[in-house]
């Protein structure tokens, strides 16, 4: 079973996304800030992380960089899922190591398609 880490500080989004991904057959683990996200990634070794940019403690782009630079977590695929729409946000996310970028409000089927493309069923 593929394991997905969701790092999101908005409780409702975290809950809904967790439920949907679990019902689609993924093992879901969660974190509510960037610091916790990195520690959880080290401990759980997820196949993929869904990361919000506007996180407390360590922001999403910094978390992407840390995950991609650490040899223990560099192979984790990362989808940045964000409500921010500033010019340069997408470029910065990819420069930080994101494998995909999706804006909120997001289409769940599109997100699921991206997940399957990155880590399979």
C-alpha cells in the first residue's frame, strides 16, 4: 500500500483529503506544520507528500528543499497544494523540488491523477 503524507494547517482540508485518499486505498499520515512534516517524513518514509505552501514553523517551499536535499527523504515525490496565487509561486515551488503544483480550490480527480502518475496506484 502506498503511503501519503499530507502537510496542511487547515484542519478541514486535511480531514477531507485524508478521508478521500484513504477510501482510494492509500495509507495516509498527516502533519499540521512544516517542522512536524519533516519529522513525520523521516519516521514514516512516505511515497509522496502533499504540502501546503503557507505552513507554520517551516513554510512549504522550505520543507520541499529540506526533503529533497536530505538523503533519507530525497526520493519522496512532492505535490504542492496551495491557495496562494502570487506570480512566481509555481516557479518557486518547482525550484524548491516540487514534482507537481496544484492550486486550491483543487479538483480531487485531477489531484488523484497526479498522485497515480507520480507513485502509481
